[in-house]
């Protein structure tokens, strides 16, 4: 029983480490992640953790929607 308890505790610690190592989700990029674009991202969207400028984000969302619709 002790072995299991130790293993569980270690697993829990590993999960906590992984979570701590993850970059803060609230910190977005200052410029668009699309290398061909590189447009600055407005501060409000940066705080929301945006990775793309509004134009690229819209293009992605449009693409995702059409993909989802195609799948259904
Ligand atoms: Zn962009």
C-alpha cells in the first residue's frame, strides 16, 4: 500500500511541476505568430493570450468553422 501511495504522490508532484512550467496563459504575443504577417497585436488581445493578430485569428476561426461544418 505504501508503494502505491508514494507513486501517487510522485505523480501528483510531476503534474504540479508540469503546470508550473507551463507559460502563463494570460501572456500573449506582442506580434502576430504568423511569420508572413507579423502585425502587432492589440494589448487587450495580448492579455487574453492571443497568438495571432485579429485578421489572422478571424481567418483561422473561419477555417475552423468551415472544417467543422464539413465534418458534420
Ligand atoms: Zn496576423
